[in-house]
């Protein structure tokens, strides 16, 4: 892949994930929701917060990952009960084609007990089975040696969802789309583009347009 395209994607990823990181940190520091208390009491020792520099440094580091079980908070959906929504990332732009995996996991209370569901958003894999941008369920936050104790029993292979993405940035935007819907993604774009560097990013403008073009709601376009 063209080196300039890789640099553009790495910069865009750092901008998207840093904005999400700051949103999630604000939720953690200012919210009185039950999910914050649940994280502090049950998860904090096992899942510490990732250093923000790991995210902002994505634009400079072609191959890296978050430390094992170090997470970034994401702003959780309001309709869940006592939720904690988290992100873990790995990326390798030295490979051709490059290899990225962005994991989201959510702890929430169902029938008075907390459970965990996770999904990994990945670039096309080698071979014929998953050679497209896709999302699969998972029972860990990026480290298979440490499955989450509260994970719901489910397959980590089926179903595999094909994603509307052509690059790593659109893969990341699919995460926002899957959590917030089209109107939420449009709001995220508006807020992100208050940053002039983000607003001037062609790969970000094209990525938002591609995903929001799927919506039948005119306000989201």
C-alpha cells in the first residue's frame, strides 16, 4: 500500500480513538451511573485504563498494541443497565496488507447479574474464509490467554459479519456506527471535525460519507 495512504490512516485512527477516549474518560470521571461503581469495585484491578499516549502515538507507531487488558472507556449506551463499555486495539501497518484488530467489550447487568459480550473488528485475514473487513464475537478483550470470567457462552467464530469498510479508518468508524447508529455517527463527525486536522482528512471525510450513505434518514447524511 502507498506509504502516504498508510500515514493518513494512522493519523485518522489516532484522531478517532483519541476523541472516543476523551468521551469515555469524561463519562468515567463525571458520571454517577452504576457502571462506574461496577468498574471501580469489580474490574479496575484487572482492566486498568490505557495510557492516552498509546492512542495519540498511533499516528507515529506502525506496529503496536495496547498492553494486555489495558482498556479505553467508551461512552456506554444509555439503555443498558450498569454498563461498562471498553476498547482494546492492535495494529500492524508494517504488514502488506496491514493487520488491525479493534476490540470492544461491554459489561452490563441482565437479570440482576453482570455479563460480558465482546466483538472484534478486523481487517481482512489471510486465506479464503475471512478475507474481507469483518466483525466476530469474542470472549476476551484482545488477549486469548485471559478470557473474561463474566463472558456469555457463545461462539467466537459464528456469526462473522461483513462490514461496509475499505480501510482501517472505516473499520474504526464501524465501531461508532454499531454503537450509536447513523444519527450518532453524524453527531460524532460534527464533534470530531471541530478539530481542523480531522476536518481536513480526506480519508475521514470519505469514511463518514461511505457509512452515512447507508442511512435512509436524511438528517444523518
